[in-house]
C-alpha cells in the first residue's frame, strides 16, 4: 500500500501538508486548508484510510496541526474522524491528537468534533 | 455616473472622503480566489496592531462571507474562461475598540427568505446552542441532506462572538441588496 505525501502550499488556495505512512500508520494533516475543490482533495485521503483499515488493519495515529481551515474543510475533517471512529469500534487501534492554537474558539471546535463524532481526541496546545 | 457637459457627475474625492473615515479596506466588484487572496492579505496588514486574536478572527470571517458573495450573489460576471463570479462589496472598518466587517450583494427576492430566517435563528441562539446548531448542520451536510452555505454563517457568528447584523434593501420587484455586518471586538493582548 502506498503512502500519501502532499506538500502544503499557501497561494490563492491553501493546501494542507499531508503525510500518511502505511508502514507505521502514522498520519499527519497540517498547515492550512482552503481548497478549490475540497471534497475532491480529501477523497483520496478517505480512500487511503478505508484501504488501510481493510487490508493493513494496523494502528492509526493521527496528528492534526491545522492553523486554519474553512467550514467546507471542516466537513471533510469530520468525515475522516467518522471513519476513524468506525475503525475503532470494529476493534482497530486509533489515537488522535489535535493541536490547537491558543484560543477558546479553537478549543471549542475540537470539543465539538469530539461530540460530533464520539471519537476520543487529545487536545494539545500548539507551541 | 453620467457624463454631463464632458464631465462625469461623480466626485472621486467625495467617494474617497466617504470611505476615508474609519474604513481600512473596501472593495466592490467580482470576487474570485485571487481577489480573496489579495484582500485577505490586505486585511491582515491593516489589522496588524498587535491584536492577533482579532486579526485571525477577521480573516476567518472574511473568508466565509466573501465566499458567500462569490457563490451566491445575484449579480455576476463571467471570466474569459467561462467561470462565473459573483459581484459584491466588502468593507472593513475600525471603530474604537472593534472592527466591523460588512459584505453586501444583490439577491433575488425569491431566494433570500431562507437566508434571513437562518440569520434570525443564529441570532436567537446562545453560544452553546449555536455550537450544537453547527454540529447538527454539519452532520446534515455530511449526509448530503443540506447544502453547506449555512455552516459558514454559523461559523461567522461563533467567530465574531456577536450577532449577524443583516439588512435587506429592496431594489426592484425582483431583487434586493442584502448586507451582513459583524462586529469583532479587539481583545486585550495578554502580556
């Protein structure tokens, strides 16, 4: 199974940095997310997770380090979290760290993701 | 702006003066990702007074509201490549201890009622209910049951921590001018 490596770009649109490693199950989405076609960008990431959870079936460690994401991206992030929750419920080993910048609003947003998906997420202040 | 006796009946100086007081950035015209990128950067520059929290809030609000003008304005134009761009007006002002960000665009009278209802719901909710509303609307959007334009408005109210100040001005039988203003309080910078 292939890895996913996408280098983040901050131009008119903001492409997040993505590193999904199949050998270790370590996954990272960082930077900023504001895309021309949000669903199209996130679709291969969801496909990767699906394939990993069906074939590799190893642990998944997710690090989210997003300093900005628009509402359209937030929907796709919830899709990812939903998928992780489903994997966990079926016996998969999942850990999720969410790094947030020091603001109540961002902390609230992570808490809402937790409520929305039922997934345990570690909230970690960004340095 | 009509030409009268060889002179345009439009004083750029008056226009400048009208905008000059308290207005940091104003734009009228078509909106696309390039315009958003430039204005987004300008907003970050003019609000760079050490109030990082307010600055990032304005940026987030700008991104959602400008996107709505781009996608939903009833007045639009087409680029050479055939891309449809909504037209509208964006203004950011500074008033004492707060910033105000306003967007306005033409809307079809037949389309605007649900948007106004949505804004009224948002304004009637306290913060916890508003968060619940965002979760619920995001869930519906993810299940493909609703479009996501609504989440942007909820997000704006949550980010601004103030209500959506909406105004609808009828222009003719078919269309009105719709504006949304939000106030962003400057926060005291922790030392």
